[in-house]
C-alpha cells in the first residue's frame, strides 16, 4: 500500500514538474520572441525565416511588406526608423541586435583603404551583420553621390549641379544619373542622397553650386532627368533609390538667420509666404514624385520659426496628402533634435509631423529608448510607426535588397571608365559659358604662338571638383586621377603653340606672350562653411591676373567657381571671360571649347554682371 502511495506521489510530482517546465519554457520563449533576437553566426537558415511569405520574391511587394510588418515587434519597427552614420556604429552586432534600418557615410567617412574594392567590402560587412537579425532585414546604405560616387579616388567625377544647369541638357543629366547608379552599385550602395532640388535664391549661400540654380522649371526638368536615369531598370536590372532634397524652401533662407553660429544663411529661416513656397519651391518636388522618387529629405531650414522637420502641414498634409508621396521622408543630419529642447519632445514632434526615417546620425540607443517610451505613453501613435516602417520596407523591397545576393566583385572596366569620361567631358563642354569676348579673343586661334597660363585653379583638381569629393569639404591639389584645365590645354593646343605655366605668373622671361590665360576661382567649401557675404576672387588670384596681364597681349580669365563672383571692378581690361563652374575630373572639356573644337552653348542659369 505504502509503496503504491509513494509511486502515486512520484508520478504526480513528475507530472507537475513537467507542467512547470513547459510553462517556464514557453514564458521564456515568448519573452525572447518579443526582443529583436540576432541570429547566430551560422547564418540566416537558423532563423527559420527562409520560407516565410516576405522572403518570397514571387509575391507582390505589398503582400511581402504586410507579412513582414505583422511579424515585427515595436522595438524592431523603431530600429528600422534609425539612420546611423557608419562611424557611430559602436559594434557591428548592434545592427542586428537593434534592427537598425539604415546607415550612411557622411562624406569623408570611408573604409581604411579608400578604394572601390574596400568600399564594397565595408558595405557588404555591414549588410551581412544587419541580416543576422531575427527577421533578416537588410539595411539601406546611403551616400552623397551628388556628382558621381566621388568618395574615393579613381572614379570619373561629374560637374556639380550648377554646371549641369548651365548645360541644361536633360538627356545628358539622365545619363549621369545612370552612370552614378552604376558607380554606387559597384560599391554595394543602392541609395543616393541626390538630386538636390533646392531653388537657390542667393549666391552668398554656401550650397549654391549643389543646386540646378534659381529657375524652378530647370530644377524640375533636370531633377526629373536625374531620377529617371538613376532609377531606370536598365541599370543591370537593379534599382537605385534616389532622394529629392531638401524639402522645402531650402535655398531661400534669409541672410543672418542661421541657427548655427558659424553660418549665416545655411540652416537659416525661409521667410517666403505659403504662396511663394507653393509656386516656386514645390513644383520640382511634385515633378520628382511623378518621376517616382523613392525618398525625400527634409531641410535643416525653418519656416514660420519652426524647423521644417517638425512641420506636419508641409510633410504630412501637403507632401504625403496633397501630392500623394508614397515613399519615405528622411530627416537631415541631426535635424530632428533641433526641433525642441529635449530629445524626447523633438522625436515626438518630428515623427508625428511625418518624418519616417531619422538621420540621427549618432546615438541609436537613445533614439530607440525615447521612441519606445513615446509609443508606450501614447505620445506617438502605433499607426504612425507602422506607416513609417511600411514606407521604409517598401523602399527596401523596391530596391531589391531582400532578393539580391551580395555582389562581392568590384569591377570598373576601362571601357566603362572611358564611357563615363566621354559623358563628363561632353557635359563640361556644354556648360561652359562665354561671359565676355572682346575683339574675338575666343575661340583661341591655333596660329597664336605663345601662351602663358597661370592661376590658382589652373592645375588644381581639388578646386575643379569642389566639395563633396573624397572629403566633405573637398580636397586641395592634384593628388587624384583626373584632367586639370591646364592638362586639357596642353592636350588640345596646336603642336606649334608654346604653352608656359606658372601658378603665380612668375615667369622667368617677362616677354609678352600673344595670349595669357588665367584660371582662377574659389577654393572648395561645403554647406554653411561656404556662406560668403561677397563672393569674389581672392587677392592672390587678382594679383596673378595683374601680373599675367602685363606679360600678355590679350587676356582670357577662366573662372572655376560654384556661383557668380563679383568681378565688375576688375574685368574692364580682360578680353575674354569664361564661367566654367566646378567641372569635375574632366577639365579637358573646357579646353575643347576655348580652342574652338566645340561651340560655346552654355547659358547662365542666373544673372552674372561683368564689365
Ligand atoms: C546635408 C545633406 C546630406 C547629409 C548626409 C547633411 O549635412 O545637408 O544634404 O545628404 O548631410 O551627408
């Protein structure tokens, strides 16, 4: 009897123990599935996600997004809304752990060896780490390829947008979009922070050259051409996600209103009326949406004394509502945190205003913490988070990120490079503007024997490239591949023409040359660092011009700049003046035109007074 009872107790105890174990196990597992769990190093298969509908490329993007969204925790969704600067990634595993949605290389953030191959390796490493997350969601990697993938040496770099506006040839701009997509794709990048659709109203602004100028029609046409070229499906059948920036009224800020104490106009206040904003600044964005632009970046400017990132009317009502924009809205560098004194309030206001992806770009842990709290407290509705993530995921699916195996071979063939060079050279030619031509000094006759060349920008590739080239603020000098204007002159001039060069016009023999060519202009600058109350030539350039003039029977001045420079006071006795903008690596295009092999067809996109 006793033994029987003992057995019964043992049996019952065992049963209870098993039940307890089952309960503990499922609670533990339930809690675990609430967290964004990283897969182990053995790869995605261990996440058991391979056969889920969102992984099935035969299903529509809508169905795939719905499926994926339904599997995500709130935390995972918030992670997708974070855009982080790659140097701020504390450890690679964080990408999967926090489910980070996107990374960027702020210009200048490069791999240790700054080569194309290393860029591809770097982006792929990030991609592999991100895909170890519970659901294996790929990251978007963004870059500022605003005149080609100019982040590392060896590429063909196109003119900055202001030069494209002078050429005003949408066909060429479309081809540049296509070429830029190829340049980025080679490095594993599928998201470009271009084109710039700001309407530039004031030449004192440090970002004037990044724009297609002040004419909304030109901005809309060329911007659309760039988007069409970049996103066209004949780019290896791959997609590029473009970004129309900076919404809205950026370029029309009032001088002296910048919130950045180092700047004057950049990050300032746009005091245009709603009617002006709608008539002048909105049309290019409208055109970009019709062309299928994937994302729109909100500016760092203010309207009605409020950061645009917090402006629900413009972002949600106008952009997403009236204009029907279906892509995602991304904020600009640290932009959301300038909205209110506290990070929490800033995030609540910006996300509720309609920002989908937040360019933090630094502290992602804080972002996830605050945003999670805001959702928990009901300060940010769950539907707003779902809408933001739906837009981001849709863009990722459209860009083919879920379906494409990683490309691990950086290939830049000589043929591809030659094609890009020809394209860049042609657009440089077409953008050269003849500002003055006294006594038909231009085009240069090949019978002219002695030519002296001088000036700070004659043999300086860094000046030709402008900023957003290798470094954010650009580079100085001639240390990467490319053709300077001087190289071009040497190449194009007739065999009997004797070309002498001295940067400061300190020539050994002071005898008069038949012709002097001064190539002068601005040094590179980016963003507010280029805000300048009176853009003109430097004293050094003016002195060089004076010296050269004394040693030349006639004088041509070629200006390499991102905006009109005030030269009225000096230009009276210059015979020829040319605006050559920031032409990029193919300076030879300028020589093609000044020697008359190609006509001057470039037109000023703005006013430029000369004597
Ligand atoms: C600029 C944007 C740029 C972003 C990322 C910001 O400072 O305003 O135009 O896309 O940085 O580099």
